[in-house]
C-alpha cells in the first residue's frame, strides 16, 4: 500500500529533494506540499495524508504550532519533524506539541523512511543524536511535563508572539489572524504580563530562546 505524505518546508529545494528521495524508494506518494505552518494545517484538512513531514522554522506559524494544531484536530495523523535544530527547546517543544518522531535533516537520507515506518506502526522515533536530550529531560512517551511555574501561553498567544517577534505591526497581525487591532493589542498585553517581558526586544529574545522563531532552519 502506498503511503500518502504531506511535505512541509519553507525551502522549495528541500521539498523537491525529499520528494525525489521518497518517490524513488517506492511505496510513498507525496500528495501535497506546504511552505508555511498555516498552509500545512489547511492541506492536512483537505488531503488527510497518512503522515505529515514537518519543518520547524517557518514564518507566521512555526512548525511546533502547526504540529500542535494538526495533532489536536487529527490525532491519528502522525507528524514527523525534520529539522536542523538539535537544541533542547526545539526538540522538547515539538514532542510536547504532539510530534511522533524527530529527525535531524543531516540524517534525512538514512533515517526519514525509518521514522515514517515507525510512526505508521504507532511507535516513536528519535534521531540518535537527540535521544539523550529526551532521556535527560525525563520524557516518557515523548511528552514533557511542564514546570507548573512556567508561564503557559494559549495557542493564539503563541501565534501573536511569533508575529510580534518577526517584527509585524498590530495592524499586520490583525489582518493575518483575522482579528481586530484592539484584540491583538489585548493579546500582546497579556503575553507581556504572563512572561513579565515588557518590550518587543525582550519578547523577541524569548521567542528565539524558546524556538518560537529561529534565525534559520
């Protein structure tokens, strides 16, 4: 049986390379491609792939938040994260969001198919290079237990925070998220209060440190 895949990456050449790799192996069909988190969620709804292969560092809606939305709406569609990042915040954030596998891009040729096959069987897969991060963090079943004192942002607040950190104005954020400017400002104030960070520069630093945005991927 052919496995239907959705490839999500904001670099066209990366998507083309993955498509060529997977289709050459046989048994896989790339039914769709997305270059943003929002498009990934939209195409998952429309195409219902067997597996979503997800990049992390994307504009407007990053791969962690896209994974969170997909896993919440379609718990039977596993997400395989494929990223350059091996930092703890990126890895744990993706797994906490619901990703079933985390593969480093440098290992894609040797590990991606293995990861896809694992998640289709209901198992999990981690690149060996990052297994130690998960073990050290005490994750069981690829889920992290949050520190109760850690500020918890809502999904919408995380979306607003990413756009603020990317330098978008309140008007631009409002248009992108189909909200009023007043609502965006309310979200911004709540985010600052929850995080106790009261400038865009500090919010941007927080977003970078926690993997909400990245310089590159």
